[in-house]
């Protein structure tokens, strides 16, 4: 029910007044005018005295005439301003004197009807009144305000309580009894205890400053809300007497009945506290427990809970909702985080009930009785907490686990409740797993993980592992266990690793199979967990298997095992069990240690047998099996003894059966399972088996190892297996098994492949290589053997790889072992047949590869081991060592073994070449001896081809060496066939042998091509490249093609190098000398096939150059494919052993392709670089270039710079340091062009150059600085030619300048000056066409940002220096002004703004920039378009804090509006309003001030606050509608951008302005006059924001004027004067219209109700706002809602700019 409001128009009414009344009115008006000129507090007293005299100048003479106050709103405003906190007590005393006079004369009835006029000014005074003022104030309350009618008191109840509570917050206050008496009087006169208590709770919830006073009242007056014992007994007796009445099936009726019963057991006074809304009490208590409150407030609230609102109270368990109860309990628990013992003790006692608190003070008497009573009290406390608090606490903590921000709180509360075992023992078991899951979910948060670890360490181990066991058994979630083992402190807790982890391991092993077990990833997770658990379990946690009475053949059910473990953990971790039992630590585990050890080992062995049968996860099973048996200690009686149990026999039999199936399988994954078998055999079975059986199994295992050794994809794996066997088994046995597999292998290429692998992977002193090597070299004994050539080529590869010394050492060491050279005579112990064999083997080895082997053998130095045997002989090389050996052997007189002598002589003949020092003696000695050898040839198809190629190669070589002319082919058909053979035959080659011979033939043929090579190089190189690409594809799919690819790349390298040499010679000489040409058959072939005439020598050379470069491009592209592929593989980090071989091969491919690219880089650096850039210009290519130039940028950069210049200025005469007269260039700057000239842009080269320079170390800048400066000068001189890439060049200059500035070289004055001088020469022309070239190119502006950040390094000047400012001004004028300056309202692109933001940071002293932004800020239309952009906000803010602008901008705007600085209080200044244009101008300036404040930090313009708010107040009480709207916006800006404390002196004026503006609107509705909807909208939005922000100075004592501030807003049973609700009752707002604003139904999001509403057409659109504001505001306070300040600010910005 609304009450009528006294209209504002009463101040200027037209009713007939007598002369005395007119004089009375005039006196009052003159007295009010005096307030406009006050400057200090004394003036206030004088003005108040004048006002009092004016009010006393008239009194009614007749009883029917009542006293009144003229202009009551104005008088009230002046009185309110006189009670400002800034004024002294004397002014306050005088003001109260005036109030007293007015109240005395107008009477209580008038005061009640005009309460909205007179009461608001007095209400805040109690908060800051001095002692002398307070007594007068109390009298005013006692004599007038509290005597108002009940209807008036009900609408004033909240502001009255708010005003009185500060008077009782200090219990030492002398006026405390009087103020308490006032509150008691208020409650008594109100005659509505429910409204009183509900409003008190609402005040304490909403207003922090009133809580201390409120608690003082509650401590004295708060009735007990606990159940009264005798009333509870009475209800129980009634229920027992009438059991039928207590039964009901209707849940609604049941709840209603429970509430009625709850009220019956409470004190009668308690009902008023919880009706109609019990939730207000809870929110009051919760608000008082927030962190922001003083500790005294929290302590008082907890005392209230302990004494008058226990946890078992019917209020908490029946009358309020479960959510409210949870809210209260969680608030209490959050309070424990402050770690204040006085608070925590109260909270624990409240949660555990009265017995918990009583036991603390009752510890006397008999100790036995005391122990019994403590036990009983503990049990009662646990039952109490379980019944009344546990579920709410668990729900509250669970709610915290969903969001990352609140998880930390949940952990901390959980750790806090551990302090009380009675609570922690119930809460932690239930929450442990959810807490673990939440920490796993947010494990990236270091703070959460740190807290989780602390929580884990503090949790009782039985609970930890009991709950983890339950999780494993029920959900089979391995991730949570893995998370625990990985992230928490496990290994340092003895109880965990000894007692619990073995049980958890047994649990994992015994878990029944499920669908997940068919997923290999899940299986691998399991094995990973097995191993992690085993790593933690120490040896002392296990006992020897022999100690257990269990047997392997005993059938143990996994279900039984799990049941026993489940029973154990149920006892030790279940809360109910914990509470019932004692001595938890002494409970026995489900198994003895020896039985537990046996069960784990038995289940692991079964896992292994299962894996061997399924051929899956053998590696993991064997690793696990070995780990457990290494961990289990041996019994004393079995130590050192080999034994085998029947269970080991099972494993042996399973391996025998598994290996053949593994060998037959083509599955790569299964091929890797051999690792596990090798490990289990070598590390476990071998020492436990009978010797014969172990040798049989070794032979079988070696068959599987051999398979992996043959497969290129698993070779490294095979070597690893071999080394594993060698670690556990004597080498002689492994060698024997390996030799067996060698003999069984029929394919010589496979045997060689394996031998080559072992040669490279095994250590040089490994004995495993000797016997297989002898078997392979045995193929050389018969040169008719089809494998002879294959073995000889393998020996050649050994020589090429640099490991010849190892081969020669083995061969000579075998001879030295058999031949005892210290003897002069032979006896029967000398094995001459073996010696003969060793001689023959070495002889056949040395005869291979056309003497190459012999030549290396002659020069290779012997090892130290060999040289130490011979002290007086020259044995420095293997040749000299063997010569000495042979001579000693031949000198033995008693040797009748002709075969051995003959073998020695053959070997001697091979070694001798006439260069020996004792050659003459050797020859004389051997003249008496004869030697023969036979060399016959017999070859298979592949070898026939190889032989033919070798024959041709040999013929070519010999003819060239001896100058013999070959005229085998005379007709053109033969010539063509030969060339066609070279080009086409390579297309089908795969075998390394054939490729080797082909490349050799090609190498021998190249010397005959000479100048004709230019006509055949293109098809020949293309054919070679195609073959490489084909083999490379096969390599990627199958592997094993490195050797042929490497040989072909070598051939290409030689071909291109020689052909390029001819080109260089021809370019230098200008022509070929015809007399020097050799007239052999190849020259004829090439000339006949590719003959051409050239009329112009220069064009002929250019054509030849183009052919060479085209070949280069083909080869570069091919090499890059190989290098990139190899680089990507080598960069991958993968622990999978199957990739080791791939990685090993990739390094070989990478090295070979890099070698060819290096050669091409030396020949044609620019061509190579440009081809690289055109193919792939990224960081990988930059890495490759660094590899090619050896990290010497001075080699690369000049070529790239030249590549840029030649594209824009072909007539340039720049000579770079690395290009003049060097082999790295085949052209001069004035002659010749790169082949990529038209296919690769200069922009691309510069972009690559930028990335390349960026990757170079700063210290390397000095190396190419001179070349860069030459380039920059060339660009600056011919700027018009480089206009297309000017920005890219500037970016490069900026990068290099920045790097140079960070070096010692850059500190030289010359260096700093040179770049700066050239830059200033280039700068005026660099941006001439910027706008045309780069419009719509965001990347260009990003580049310009890069340049701007580094201008200080380029110009060698500090930020703000003259050079720096000049450069920035140029960029602003030519790059930013064209976008920002135009008067069009088009949106400025974001990339332009990003550049402007960078300039704003640096351009505080750039005049053109400051003027540009100033002009934009003054442009109202432009600002409205761009102002909403966040980047613009940063720019405007940066501009506003420039030294020249910091205080000037706001002062100028205020001056233009007409504001002055305020005096002592916000008195109003007279402003003269002019024309509409002037008003509009002032409105725009007000909005500019608003915008400036919004883009600035809080309190940035604090010095201007007083001036700003004075200006606002002036216009808000003026009659100008437009200015009012702008001022309301500015007021909202102040509310958001200044701290609440700065408004303390102004709340009464803010409230007055809101009140008068809304009341004017109210009266306009009454008389149906015209209303400006926009102004009303801004008033409503201001009120909306004020209510949302909940600023105490406003809400505590002024809110009631505008909205219903009590629970009456819900029911509206009591009268009200709230303006919003008064307006809502007008008939204009009764009817719903289609254009009504759709407003949210809640304020929980922390945003205003009118958010997003910036314009309305009619005031009736606000119908929903007026009707719902009071209720929604109450709901927001009730819901303890927060405020979204950012969202409020964004909405306000739209108001400013709309």
C-alpha cells in the first residue's frame, strides 16, 4: 500500500497567502540563499541561525491553521548538507536545533506524512556523531522519530535500524544503554517482532559496517533457537499415545506437520526470528563469517551458534532448506582456513555438539571414569555430527570440486577438518577419491597439486589405500592409481611401501578380466602400474618363496583373494568401522608376508605364461617377472644353488612353443616380443636349467634373434637381444649358436647384412664377430664362387668406412695365435693346417677389390696389442707386421708342411710391391721358391652385369691413363646405344653391386664428355634423380636402400661438379680450345648425338649455363626431399626401440644429402639458396642453410642481398665481400642472371633473409655488417626502385640494428652513426606509397610495429630524443594519419589500431601524434564510432597521461562546461545555460569526461573528484533535461571509477538528486505532462547501478526512499513511500505492451537490471523495471550475489558512446 508523497511543486504554489505568510516565505527563501555563499564551517552556523530565525518568524494564530515549512525539500537539502561528516560538531548541533524546532512545530502527524523529506538527512549522523552531538541526536529519536505511527515505523524500520546500530558497536560507549533503549523502544513501538528481526538480519547481511552493532544487539536479545527438552519429551509422548496420527503418505502434509512440530519445541519468541523467511537468519550469519569481517564479529557469531543455534536445532534441520544449512556449515568451515584457534575451537564444538565442548572443561576425578566418559562423549559427538552435519558438509565440499577456482578451498577445508579426528574420520574417507579426481583434472595448476600432496601426506594410509582399492575393484580405473604413484610422495612412507603397495599389486594382478582387457593400451597401462608398484616395494616387504606353505599347484581363486583384501580394507578404512574399533594399526593384514609374496609371484608367472601363449605383451610380462624375482630374497639354504622348479619347466616349455610361432608371424609388433623371451631366458632361466637343455633353448632363441637381425626394421632390436644374451651367458655358447644360424642361412646377402650390422654395432673387442666373419670370408677361397664378388664388395665397404684396422687386427691376430713365432723348431702341437687356413684367408682378403685392400693393409697402422709383441722389429703397419711374421715362419727349418709354406709364399707375393726397406733380401730369399695362383671367372646373371660394367670401366681407365684411342664403335647406332644405356639403364637398378659398378663407369666416362657434357647432362641427371626418388620411396616403405641411394648421389655430385668446372672454364676463356679435345669414342658419341651450332658465343655460354642450372634444380629438389625427411625423423623423440634403426638410417641419409647440397652450395650458392627458398621457406630451411654455411652468415647473406638487388636494379655496381673473384659466384653483378629471377620475388628473399638473420647470434653481426651497409646504401640511393619492398627492408634494418646494439661491435660510434645516417637518408622516401601499397594488408602493419619498437636502435637515440621523434612523426604522418584523420565514420582496421597502440606507448613527445589523437578525441562523431574498441581505449589512456596532457585535458573540459572547484562542501555553483548548441557542446564534453574516466584506472583522477561531483550536482538539480542525462552517466562513471570512501560526504546529495528527479517524474505522471524518456532511463540506470553496487552509505539509510527495502517488497502488506513502487502503481504501468523491455528475472550474474538498454521510445517501456526492481534487489541481497564490475563498465561505455 503506497502512501501519498508531498509534491515538489508545493515550493512554488499559487495559493493565497496573507502578508505575514508571504513575509515568512520570503524570510525562509533569503535564509536558504545564504547557503550558496558559504565558504567555511562558521558560515554554516550563521546560515543555520538565520534559517532558524526565519522559521521562527511565523506561527499560526488559529487552531485550524497548522504550522508548515516553506520549500520543505530545499530546507531539508540544506539541513542535510549541514550534517556532512566534514563539518564540525558545532554545525551538527545547530542543525539538530533546527530539526528539533521543525519537528516540534509541524507535529508527528505531518512528520509521518513527510518522512521522506525530513528523516533521510538525520539517519547517517549516528555513524560519525561526536559525543556532544549524540545526546541531542538520541533526544531527537526518542522524542519524535520513534514516536511516529506504526505504519510509518514499518516503512522506516530498515533505515532506522541501520542508523542506530553504529551507536552500539562500541560496548565501552557511554551512550550504549541509551542507544539500546532506543532500539528496544523501536521494537516495542513497531509492534511487529517478525518484521523487526527479519529486517535486522537483512541489514546485517547487506551492510558490513552494521554487523558489529548488530551482534551487540543479538548477544543481548537473541532468543535460543534450540529445542526445549521438556517440549521435545512432550511431543514424543503425544506421538507414542497417538501413533496413527503421526503416519501420513502425503509428503507436503508431512513437511507441514514437521514444521508445526518444530515450532512446538521452540521458545515462543523464536518463531518471530524465522518467519516468514528463515533464510534471512542464515544469510545474516553467513555474511558475518566472511573473511572481510573482523575477528570479533566472527567470534561473536560462533558464540551465538554454540549457545543459541546448535547444529541439532529444529531451525537448521526442519525450518530452513538443506541448501541453506549447507551454506552455513560451509561458511563455518571456510572460517577455519584463517587458522585462528579461538575460532576453530568454537566451530568444532558446534559441529560435534554440546558433549564435545563439555569434555574440554571436565577432566577431573577418577582416571578410569574419565577415560570412559571421554569415550562415551566421543561416540556421542560422532553420532551427533553424523546425524546433523555430515551430509551437508559432504555435499558442500563436493560442490567445490567442479571448478578449478574452488578446488583449493575444498582441499584446505579437508585438511582443516583433519584436526578433529571425530570429523575427519567421517569426511575424509568419503571425499578422498573425489578430491583425487579433482586434483587429477586440474593437475596443471601447481598450487592445487602442491596442496593435494600436502593433503595426501596428512591422510591416514589405511584410508588412502582402502579407497584406492575400492576404486580399482569397482570401476577398474587405472588412471587414478597411476596419478597417485606418479605425483605423490609414496616412497618415503614405510607403511605404504611395506604394508599397502604389495596388497594393491596383488589386487591389480587378481582383478577379473573385462572388456577393457582386450584393449592393448589398457593392458600396457596395467603393466606400467605393475612396474611402478614393484619399483616402490622394497625387498624387506617380501620373503623367500620357500617360507610359504602355499604350492604352485594349489588352486587359489582370484575372487577369494579380492574378498580377503576387501574385508581388510573395509575394517581399516570404513568410517563406521573406524568409529567402532580401536587400535587400527594393530589389525592383521589378510595374508602373511610369505604368502603374499608367493601369491604375487604366482600371479605374475601366470601372466607370463598367458603372454607366451597369446604372443602378446611378452616383453612387459618378462620384465615384470624378472623384476619380482630379483626383488624376492633367496632363502639361505638355496643361495648359490641352481635349481629348477616345475613352474620353471612350464616357462621353458612355453618358450619352446612360442618361438616357432613368433618366427612364422609377419606381424611387426609380434616380432618385437622376442626381447622379452631373450630377457627371461638370459636373466632367469639359463642359471636354473640343465646345461644341455639350456643349449637347446639357446639355439631356439637364437633363431628368433636371427630373424630380427635380418629384418632392416628390427636390426637394432636384434643387436640389443644379442647383447642381452651376452650379458648373462658365456660368449662361446652364444657364438656357437650364432654360427649355427649363420650356417643355416642360405642367402649370402642376408648373412652379409647381419655381419655388417654386428660389425658396426658390437664392440671392437667382442668375440661374437670372429666366427661369423670367418664363415663369410671363407666364400673368398674360390673366386668361382657366386658369392665371391658380394663378399669382396663388403670388404670394400669396410675399408671405406674406416674400420679396416679392426678387420686386419682380427685376421693377423688369428695368425699370431696359431703361429708361435718364438720357436725355432716345430713339434706335434703346432696346428699347421689351421695356420695354412689363416694364411689363405688373409691372402684372399688382400686380393679383393683390385689391390685396394692390399694398399690399405700396407699403410694401416697396427694396434698397441700387436706392436707390443715385437720389440726389435718394424711392425708399425700391418704389412710390416705380417712380413716379419712370414719371414720368421719361412725361416723355420723343420717345416715340412708344404701347404703352409705355399700359403705363406702366396701371401708374401701379394704384399710385396718393391717399396719395402729389405725388398732385395726378400727377393733373394724367395728366388729359390716358386708360387702359382689361378684366377678363373664364373658368374650368375646379376654378377654378369656387374662384371661387364667393371670391364668397361677398366678399359676406359686404362685407355685414359695410357692415351690409347678406342675405336670400337664406328657407326652412329652404336654411339646412340651407349648414351641410351647410360641414361635409361639406371631406371631399373636396385642392387648396391650394380649401382656401384654403374657409378664407377659413369665416373670413368665423364672425362670424355668435356664440352659435349652440356648436351647430355640434363637427361642424364634427370634419369639419376628419378632413380634416386624411386629408391627413396622404397626406402620409406621397406628400408634397406641407403647404399644404392648414397652411391647415386655420389655420382650426381661428381657429374655436376665436373660439368660446372667446364662451364667456369668456358666463361673465363670464352671458348674451348679445339686442339685439346681428345678424339676418343665417347667424344664422338656425344658430338654425334647432341651436336648443335651456335651463331653467338655468348648466347651459347648462357644456354649451357641454363642447362647446368636446370640440372642443379632437379638435384636440389631431390636432395631436399631426402634431407627434410631425414631431419623430421631425427627430430622425433620416441622411446620405441623399433624406431632405432630408422633413426640410425635417417642420420646417414641426412649426412649424404647434406654433403651433396654443400657441394652445390660451393658451386652456385645463390642458385641453391633461391631454390631452397622457392621450395620451402621455413625454419627448417633456415636450419639447413646454417648447416651448409657452417654457421657463417658472412658466406650466405651477401648472396641473398645480391639476389634482392638484381631483381630491382640490374645496373647496380655493388660488390660484396664474398662475391668478388671467388669461386662461390659464376657471375658478376653486371652480367648474368639467376635462373629463379622471374620465379622468385625479392619479397620472398627478404622474408627468408629476415628469418635467417633472426636465427643468427648477435655476436655474428659484425661478420656481414659491411655487406649489409652496402646493401642499405644502395636501397637508400635508388629508393624508387625498391618501393615495393620498402617495408620489408625497414623490418630487416630494424632487426639488424637491434642485434647490433646488443654487441660490443655495436658500441662503436662509427657503427651507430652509419646505420642512422643511411636510415635518415632513406626515411623520407620509405613510405611515399605506403597507403596505396599496403592498404588492407594486416601483416604490413605488424611489420611496421616491429620497426617502431626498434626505432631507438636504428636512429641511435633514446626514446623521446629528436631523431627518435622525427622518425616516429614520419611514420605517424604517412602511415597512420591517412587512416585516422579522415572525417568519415568508417571503422579503422584493427591492425592499424595495434600500430597506433605501439606508437602511443612511445610517442609522448611526438607533436603530430598528440595533435592527431587530440583532434580525434574532440571529434564527437569519430569518437562515438571508435570509442568502443579496447585498443582505442588503451591509446586514449596513454595519450591522456602524457606529461603535457595529464592534468590539462580534464581541467580544460571542466572549464568548458563551466565547473569550478568546490568549497568545503558540495555547494552548488551558478551556471548560465545558453543556446541549444551550447548545451549540446556541454553534453559532449560531459561524455568525453566520462569516457576518459572509463578508460583510466580507478582513482586516476582523484584530485578532480570534488570538481566533477559538484558539476554533476549542479546540473542534476537544474531544469536542463539534456545535461541531466549526461550527468547521470557521469555519476555512474564516478561510482565505478572511484573508491566508495570518497563518496561519504556526498551520499545525501546523491540521494536528494535521485529523489527529486524521480519525484518530478512521479508528479509528471500525475498531471500527465510530457516526459523525456531518455532522461528517465538514465535516472533508472543510476539507481539500478547504485543498488547493485550495494554501497553502504547509500543502501543503509537512503535505499528506502526508492525501493521497498524490507521483506515487505515480496508481500507489500505494509505501507511504503518507495518512489519506484509508487510509480509502478500508476495505471500507465498496469497494461503490458508489446514494446515493454524484456528484463532478466534475476540479478545473480552481477549485472544491472537495465543492462543492454541504451535507448527507449516511451517511459512506459520501463514498466517491468519499476514493478520488479524492489523484489529483484531483495533477491540479490538474499542470494549473497556478487557484482560484475567489468560487465557494468562495458554497459556504461555503450551509454557514453550511443
